[in-house]
């Protein structure tokens, strides 16, 4: 597996070796954007997780407001209108609330890895899954 990962170095997020000489810290800004669809409740549920999609694999159809950091591989989000989100290692992206979609790893060999953060109203589930195509 390590030989496979070495051959895809540009599809892995660099997590060390970024600190310039003479410094003790470096922050690599990955995502900085205004976002209008966060829940407005006084209390919001927060879920943070890591996920993996096998080569050629898909997630279930789902919706929910979520943000992701791609750690390894490539990713596509399929919506009714088509592929609206694409990412590779090092990219950050969001998935919109109340719009069904599913994730896909189009790479034939390399698993897609990410860190996800969901913000949800306290009376709702973080992700609403659909077993079949929702439209």
C-alpha cells in the first residue's frame, strides 16, 4: 500500500514540513469563505469525522450542511444537475444543505480520505440518507 501511496504524492495532503526555517509555527489556510446556510438556532449540533470512499465507490444519496478537507485522492459530488463539486487532496469544499447528492471516488486505485465537519439544528439528523436516487 505504501508504494501505491508514494506513486500518488500529489494526491495526498501535506501535513508536515511546512514550517519555514527559523519559525516554530505555520498555519496553512485551507478554507475561508462566507456561508449563508448554517443553522440559525442558539444551539447547533457539530459533528467532526474522517471518512473513506473506496476506489470507484459511492456514498449513499444524502443531504446536510457539511465542510470537508480532502486528505488523499480525488472526489466528485453528484447532484441532480450533474457533478457540481470536484476536489483533490489539499482542497476544501462544502456540500449544501437541503440538496440531495452523493459522493464518488473516481480514482481506480487510490482510496479517497477526508475530514468532515457538519453543523445541524438540534432537532435534525446531521445527514439525511436516501437509499435510492431522490428525484
